[in-house]
């Protein structure tokens, strides 16, 4: 589960057993001045990228479900003029079984 605000991004790593979620790890990060100027979609995607990088050791080789409240993340590359930063992040996402 990932989320972003104007100043902070956060993530929770959970594992489901018998349909019940169990928290394994919490992580958060204060955004720097440049990151605070990102669009909402960029901040939400940054939260996902942060979580995947932070929890990489737990996630490699596993099927992953990402929960977010920002539905625009489903279509990050539909824009013809996608920023290089977004393209780099999408390439990182492709390393995982999402």
C-alpha cells in the first residue's frame, strides 16, 4: 500500500494469510524541495517506486499487488510527452511481477 501527500510519501508492506493482511514493514520519506513540486501523479508514482526499492529484498521473485488511491497511476505512459523521470520509474516497475 502506497500513498503520497504534499510533504511525505509512505508505504506499508503486507502479507496476506488466510485472507487477512499482516503488516511486515512500514516506511516513509520526507520529500525534498524538488519532489514537493512534482504533480500529484508523480508523487503517487514516486511512493510506489520508493516502496519497491525499499522492500526489494522481500519482493523479488514474488507476485506483488500495489494498492493506491490514485487511479491515474494505471496509465502513466499514455501521454506522448512523458517525462524522462516517469519513463525511468516505469522501467524500474517492470523489474517486478506486478
